């Protein structure tokens, strides 16, 4: 592939991170959680808004986790990674845009729309991630994955900055209320997501399917047969399986911090401006540090770079227990920005080099289901501990176990053996 064409494809792929990160920042992490606690759940007693948000996040991830492996197998069988990416992106865009209708006391509607938006977001990520091993050269995969996350931080950060201006200066912009400014920010996510999905659809080629096509009527049956085969196959990939278990654990902690940080901050009395502003700081710190993490594997190795990130996350969880002031939240948000994109990008690329190319969507389906089922546990435990104790301080420190145990299991993964097994399978295909 010529360098110019190669770069165009890589940049188009990375733009989908730019597109969908608007959901991850404004909806998942920053504006919607604070809006849920202060407006949609304003009539709920005590810390029940935080509790219900935790359960909402868990339900959304459960549905996405159940769908992921089946969709991955179907995509591989039909050679339809891009088409299914588009379908799920449209689902996410539609239901995210409908959040503009949520007002005071509408916590149930907000939960429902968020669940459906998260299903679209998570489903599209399965197919987006599965394109990575097909488009990136083996020697570039860590950097390309990290570049995607950096682009996501930049795109999500730019829209979040626009949303902050809308919320803080609603009067000067002629908006009827700050509540309406927040609601319009949800609509802006849908528009942003839709517009910047176009490059990946136009310029990234659909990888060829290795399956022999039968009648279209048999596609679903063949999908479940292929899924069953992949479930048994993945057990033969010992190193890949160990990595999935490690990722299952530590990514649960990462995801829970992303989803619960702002509503936890709201509960302990930190204002919306500080919460959203600190998360904007996370976005822009994340841009250079995601790229830096993409370079680290060539110096210290991929696994040591991930260990470094998990050490920082462990410290964040411990310090979160003692957080009382707005500036504490700003410091912790900055620390998250140092490692969030890098830890996830290197995990994605490490997994990608241990996967046979003929089954990328299926295996990324299992990768996704591992993170989604793990993600169910974290917010659910966060919510349950908060419900039992009446405070979420013990909830935040409970996340340490996910980082420690996940890191310990990662130490047992022999990535060189995992890569060798995948290449043998590619040669035999």
C-alpha cells in the first residue's frame, strides 16, 4: 500500500474515535451524569441519583455485552464490519439526540435513552476496533491505536469545550435556561457523531471475509456455528485468554472511574463548572500522553507501559477516598488524563497482535464482552456499596482491587507466544 493511501486510511479510521468520543465525554463522563444528579434525578432522595446512575450504567453494559460476540461473528461471516459499525452508530446517534427531551424529574427517561445510546456506542466500537489489525502495519499498530485515542481526546475535548461555553454563558447566547443549554449539548453530540463518522465509512476499506458464503438465509445459523467454534478456539489461545481475564479486571476499574467520577463529585458537593472543567482538562492532557504511550512500547515494552498506567489508577482510587475540595478533583482528573488513553490504546493493540486476522471481529467481540461484563460489575458494586453505606467514598476505594488483580494476571501473559500462535493461524488460513 502506498504511504499516501495508507495514511489516508489510518487518518479516516482515527476520525471515528474523534466522532464517538463526544458520547464518551459529554454523555458518559461529564455533562449527563451531573445533569442526571442535579436535574433528571433532582426529586430522588439522598444519594439515590448516584445509585440509579450506577445501575443504569451496568444495565447498558449488560445489554451491549450480550450482543457483542454474536455481532462480531456475524460481521466476520458476512464481511460487514463497516456496515454494522454504521448501523450501531446510527442507533447511538438517534437515542443520544433524544436526550434533549429530558427535563426535571425525568430520571427514568434519561436512564432509558442512555442505555440505548450506550448500546449503539458500544456496538459500533466492536466493529471499529476489529478494523485495526487489517489497516495498520504490524510495526505501527501500537502507535495507530494510540493515535486513535489521541484523536478521540481532541475531538471529544473540543465539543466538550463548546458545551461548557453553552452551559456557562447560556444567557449571553440567548438560551432560555442553563438546563436547556445542557439539553442542547446532548443534541450536539448526536450531530457531531454523525458528521465525523463519514470519513471511516468513505475511506476505510471493508476487510475481505475468509468465510465461504452460503445462502443469505443461512447467515444467522452460520453465525452461531462460527460463534460456538470461536468460543472453543479462543480457549486454545492460552496467552490471549489470560490477557482477556486481566483486561476484564483492570478495565472494569477504568470504566467505573469514567462513568462514576462526576456524579460522585456532585454527591460530595463539587459544582458542575469544576466537574466539567476538570474533565476538559483530562481530555487535553490525554492528547499528548496518549501519543507518548504509543511510543513507550518501543522503549520499555507494552506490558510495562500498561503496568505504569495501572499504578497511577491505583493511586487515583486511593486519593479519591480523601477528596473533599474542587481542586482535589482537578488534580485527580489531570492524573487520569496522563494514563487513560494510553492504557486503553495499548490494551487494544496488544490484543490485536495476538488475534488471527480471519477472526478479528469475533475475537474483538469477546474482547468487548469481557470489558462490558466487567463494566457491569464495577458500577454495580459502586452503586451497591453506596446504597448500603449511604456514601460513595468506600465505593471509590473498592476499585483498587480491580487494578491490582488485573495487573498481577497480566504479568503471567507471554505476549511473544501469543503473537506466534496468531501468526501460525494466519499462515494456515
